[in-house]
């Protein structure tokens, strides 16, 4: 459904944009300056913490205040960690005695509501079916965050069950968390399923966030919320005690405002985990230096390909395509050889666009992986949901789950398959996925043309890498112009496309090529700085200057 915008709405939008021209540094009553939290980087926070300009306790207070300012409007955060301030005090004490766990020591991060934690927070995937269930230990991801000194500030809302319940729901809606809204246009569709993580990072409700992806759930919300998103190789980051869809496609990755911030967070969570055997296939003992990969000259001497036949634009995509052509020029001027029309085979394209094998593989995995890798491991399970049939039964009978208005069609399809991922029927379908995305798809293109990476508008990038579990990094590319016709979702409740809604550019590579992709993304980001040119209409006002007490600043010189 589309709707033309009235002159009065255009005028209001003009005033909103004019009211936000830049994000300055902020000063409190003592005259000391603090970085603004919508743009602050890991290295700026690290410097401030090292100098004693502010503490981790101050950061947590400021971020909680920012969440409280906007959460009733945007429904971004499901739960704030009730122990966050206490954890911050402990990490401040460690810093004071010279114990620094790493560059993220004392930094507040929000994580998606399907990433398990053994603390006072819930892990629900947005469903009341799992409210009150507890875990015997932290997920592998949460354990690595804590070991790195990260403060897990809270859990973000998501598309319920990571967008794997309904065909007629909305991005960013869950029964437990409500409807998340993007901040770049009123009632903006935040995309999904890592909806809350994307919006939270985009407006500075934490230093950065974590999302998860099966097919597009980091890349797409990062794109429309003006972020850098890293979808890692399946097996680079642990999925142990992350509520699953598919062991073959699920991965956890960072969503941040800069490439380097995303690299810092990936560095903290990458690595092997005995509780996720996919991570044991990593071809290195320790992950590469992802932060060190942020090199301005990364394009020099590289071959970057464009698989044009994957780009299937629709009405209104002209601004995206125009920005993509400019990006190609930028990459060429940066020293890369750009190889155009390195297309996947006609067979692969046809099966990619028309086959249902990819959905069936996910359904069969979900049917097996949800009980095996998560539900059976719960320490307590108050609703006694043991498998997908139990989850569907709860969903259909518990009114706050909004059934039947929001259907259970994906649950239904999985339960009606008649087989799971241990069955012979499954293997043939999975091999089709591997063939069309691998030898006849993007992996074949990378090999046959001796390419270092591929580029695509992010809108077209998630599907094929998802099928073979290979990495993608998206960076901001632009936004839709002021005269864009508003396009709403099928329910008419959210704006899928409209003025100022961002879009992105993706770098795609073979398995374990994250360091190279991060280098290309950084080199492009530093040459374009698109994020600074596309501003949200709604921004929290609380800053560090509002929470750092005056007494702490006495006698300090910086």
C-alpha cells in the first residue's frame, strides 16, 4: 500500500531535519567535554575511561536514561539488566587496580533477546512461552562478552522467534516486546529480525549491539538503520544457548555505528566453543586481528566483482542503484579492479528465485534444533514447552501471543513436513542450496574470476551467502530522497520505504574472510562517511555530561 505525503507532513519533516544539523560534544557544569553518545566510538570511550573523565557506572546510568527516554515510543529494549550498575561498579574497581580485560572493558552492550544469559534477565525470542525459563549457564556469546569485560546492559526486542513464526506479522513485533519502530522516519519499519538491536545501536542506546542472522536478520536491519552490520561465517561465533532456527545458517554478529566498532565487538565474540561443534572447524587457533584489518588502503590491488544478475530491482529502487554506481567508482579510485557482470549461472538464479528448498531446510532444522539445542537444555521450563508442537500449542492458546491475527504458518509448515534434518529427504534439499549458492553461485564466481570479494546493494545480498554460511559486511550507502513516496507494509502499520530511510552496500566473501571484508568496508566507509549525512528524526537527549557528578571532576585536567 502506498500513500502520498501531504505538504504539511513535508514541512514538519523539513523542520525535523533542520533541527538536527550535527552532533556536538557536550559539556557539563564544570566545563569538561564529553563525547556525544550517538556517535561515540569504542576508542573514545576507552580514552575517557582510562583518563577517569567518566566511569563505566556513569556510562550505564547515561545509557539507561537514554533508553527510558525513547523506549515507550520505539519499543527497542525488552529488559534492562537489573545488575548492570553493580557489574559496572565491579569493572570500575578492576580498572582502578590495574586489571583491564581488554578494549571493551566496562563498555555497555545490548544483545538480542534470543541470546541466552544465566542471570536475572529472560531469554524469550519475544514469546511468553519462554518467559520465566532459566538456563544452566550463559550462552557461549554471553560468556565471551563477560570475559572481555563487557557490561550486558539488556536484551533488545526482535521479530518474534527471529521472524520464524508467521507469514503475516510485522518486522520488529513480538508478543513480549511489542512493536519496535525505526528512528529515521515516523513509524519506520525497522526490518528484522534483529530489529531492536539495530534501532538501539543507531541512536546510541549502547556502544553497540549484537544481532543474529539466519538469512538477512543482521544485514537488513543494519541497512535500514544506517549501521555497519557483520554477518559472520557460520561457526566463527558460538550459537550455544542462542535460541536456534538452523544450525547450518544461524550466526551471531555485531551491529555498530562504525566499522571499527563492529570489528572490536567481533574480536570479543569470535572463537571456538566446545558447546558448538561448528566453531571447532575454524581454520585458525585464534581469530584474526579484525581491528587491525581496518586499513584505509585495503582496496589496493584487490579484485572486486559485481554479480549483476542477482540485482533484481523493483519500483522505487532508483536511488539505491544510483548510489551503488557511485560506490563502484569510489572503490575503483581506491585502487581496486572492479570486474562487472560476474554472474551466477542461469540455473542457480532460477532455483534461487523460484525454489522452496531454502525454506524447507530451515523448517526441518528448526523442527530438530529447537528442542535439541535449546529447549532440552533449560534449567527450568515453567510452561513445559518441549518442542515446536508445544510452542505452537502455547502460541495459539495464550491471548497475548496475538493468534490468530498473527498466524503460525511457519510453525505449521515445519510440523506438516513429515521429516526433520535427520531424514534422507532433507539432504537432497540441503545439497540444492549448497549447489546454487556454492559452485554455481557466489562461491563459484569468486573462484572462477579470481575475485577477492563481491559487492551488492544490501537489499540483494543476504540470500545466497545465507545458504552456504559465508560472511557479509554491510555499510551505509545512502538514503531515500525527500520526494520518495511512502510505501507501507501489508498491514499498513509501518513505513517500509520513505524519505530519509537508509540503505546499504554489502561486501561478500568466502568462508572465514571477515578480516578482508572488514578492511574493504572500512576503506569505503572512511572515503564516504555516509552515516554522518543521514540523521534520525528521534534522538535521546541524555548525555554523559548530565550524569557525571561535579565532584569527580574537581582538580582534573585533560
